[in-house]
């Protein structure tokens, strides 16, 4: 099998609201700025039709859609039929492995937005790829939740959050797609995994967070100074000067987060606003 080193983007889309489609188009523009392939993970026929119409309206090539139901069958074939899974999260692992990719980006494309031009974000993702290569990191996810859950702010004092070890996808680089990331997930371990994730129903994020604490894989979280980010429905945040700023609160960035040597300051600029206002009124 020929291994491709150019990481494609897997864009997961579950919602079809105007803001969700705006986020999606922004990620398509980022993939084009990178010169990378991208695949859209969507199962709802109405949503797929809207995406097709959107591409026609914007004059973009038609995307390749992937069926996430194959992931459910893959888990059953692995002997894990007792454990529920998120097909949209697991599908990129199956597809990238079978297609011969060395790495890939797993993106929640319908509710994440980095406030910068696609070309700037493309360079940021390349910086993350290089750091992951140099440091032999297997999974490298943007700090969307880690610092936020690491501390609670109460009377000005940071308190350790009971779910501080939770690790999430969101905007995540999987740096060795040929590894068997599911090999530690056996039925007899499922109870331990669920217990380790605060008794929640099993999801792939929680399993990999559990693998992180066990050091089965090198799993890290990254951020860039000056990066403004919107997780739709959870408000705008910013990493700046060693702080995670969210809803008027300044929380410490979790000590184990990796700061990329890529300053985002001055990139979240009027040019980005012009880009947004030019594109988004069309949606």
C-alpha cells in the first residue's frame, strides 16, 4: 500500500442551520488553501442536498460524501457490538487506514470556526502537523475544552474540575492513521472506560482520553497565542498571554497544553471580517 503523507480533512456535518453551513464553507476554503482532499461525513439526505446546492451556488467542486454507518458495522466486526459509538468520529479512522493515508484531520465542521483567513489557518495546521511529526504525537487536538474543563472559576480561585482529563476531537490531527487505535477497547474494559469518564455513556473521545491517562498513545492538546475561536453554541474564546478567555473570564491555560510557535495576533483582522461579510450573506 502506498502511504500518502498529505493529510486529508474529514468534515463532519450534522446540522444545516445558516451558522452551521457558514462554518462548513470556511473549512472547505481551508482545505482548498491547503491543497488537500476533503471528505464530508453526513448521513441526512436533506442535509446532503443542501450541501450540494451550496457548492453549486459558490462554484465549488462537488465534495465526496462518506457513509458513517459503515463505522457501526466495523465496531460490530471488531466484537464491540455492546458498546455504542459515534460513527462520524470512527469513520475517518476506517477510511484513512484503508485509503493509505499516514495522517488526517478530524473536524467538527458544522460548529467550529477559527477567526482568521483560510490561508492563515492552513499555515497554522501545517505548523501543528510539523510539531506532531517532530514530537511523535499520535493525536493532536485543539484546546477547545481541555483548559476550560481543567479549571472552574469560583471567587477568583481556580479549582480542579472533576472532568479535567476529558479529551475531545473538535479540530484534531490523527498523525498515524495506520495504527490500531481501538485495540485497547475490549468489552471487558468497557466498564473501566466508562467509570474513568465520570460514568458517561461511552464515546470515542472518552475512550481516547482514557488511553491518554494510560499512556497507550501520545495524545496532546495544542493552542496558538492570539487565536480566536467560536464553538457554536458554547461562545467565543481566545488564547492570549497564557490565559484562556471565555465569556469575560480569564482562566489559566492547562499546563499540559502545547503552545505552537505560530502567533495568531493580527490575523483575526479586518481582512477576515471582509472575507466573512463577502461570503456569509450568500448563505
